[in-house]
C-alpha cells in the first residue's frame, strides 16, 4: 500500500523537479542578459512585437522593428535591470 502510493506520486515529484530546474536555468539566463522561452513564450513575444510595431506606426516615428522572429530575441536580447523591471530593447530601423 505504501509502495503503491510512492509509485503513484513519483511522476509528480519528477515533474516538479523538472519544472524547478527549468525555472532556475531560465532565471540564470535572465541574470546573464538572455531571454528564456520559459519566462516569455514565443507567442507572447510575437504578440508583444506586433503591439510595439503598432505603437511605433501610430506615433508616425518611421521606426520599424527589424524582425518579429522570437528566436532572434532569445539569442540576442539586451537586458538592463532597473530595480525589478527588465527592459528588452528591440532592434529598430527608421527605413
């Protein structure tokens, strides 16, 4: 009876351990200036990039975000920490 209980919850324990490992790795990446898909999903990032471009277009600034490919931002995101706010700077062009 005890062994059946332990076996039943072994998968849960493994899933929690994996989840915590991924969070730790993602936070470590973030501290090094790299954005992680575990923290910001590709879908969220794509939607944010679209919204940012809409704001730039509405402002008539002439700036265009050069790429909407999330993998670019995961690889090359520049981050600066201001207290607890992380600001990611997207590459923009005025042409």
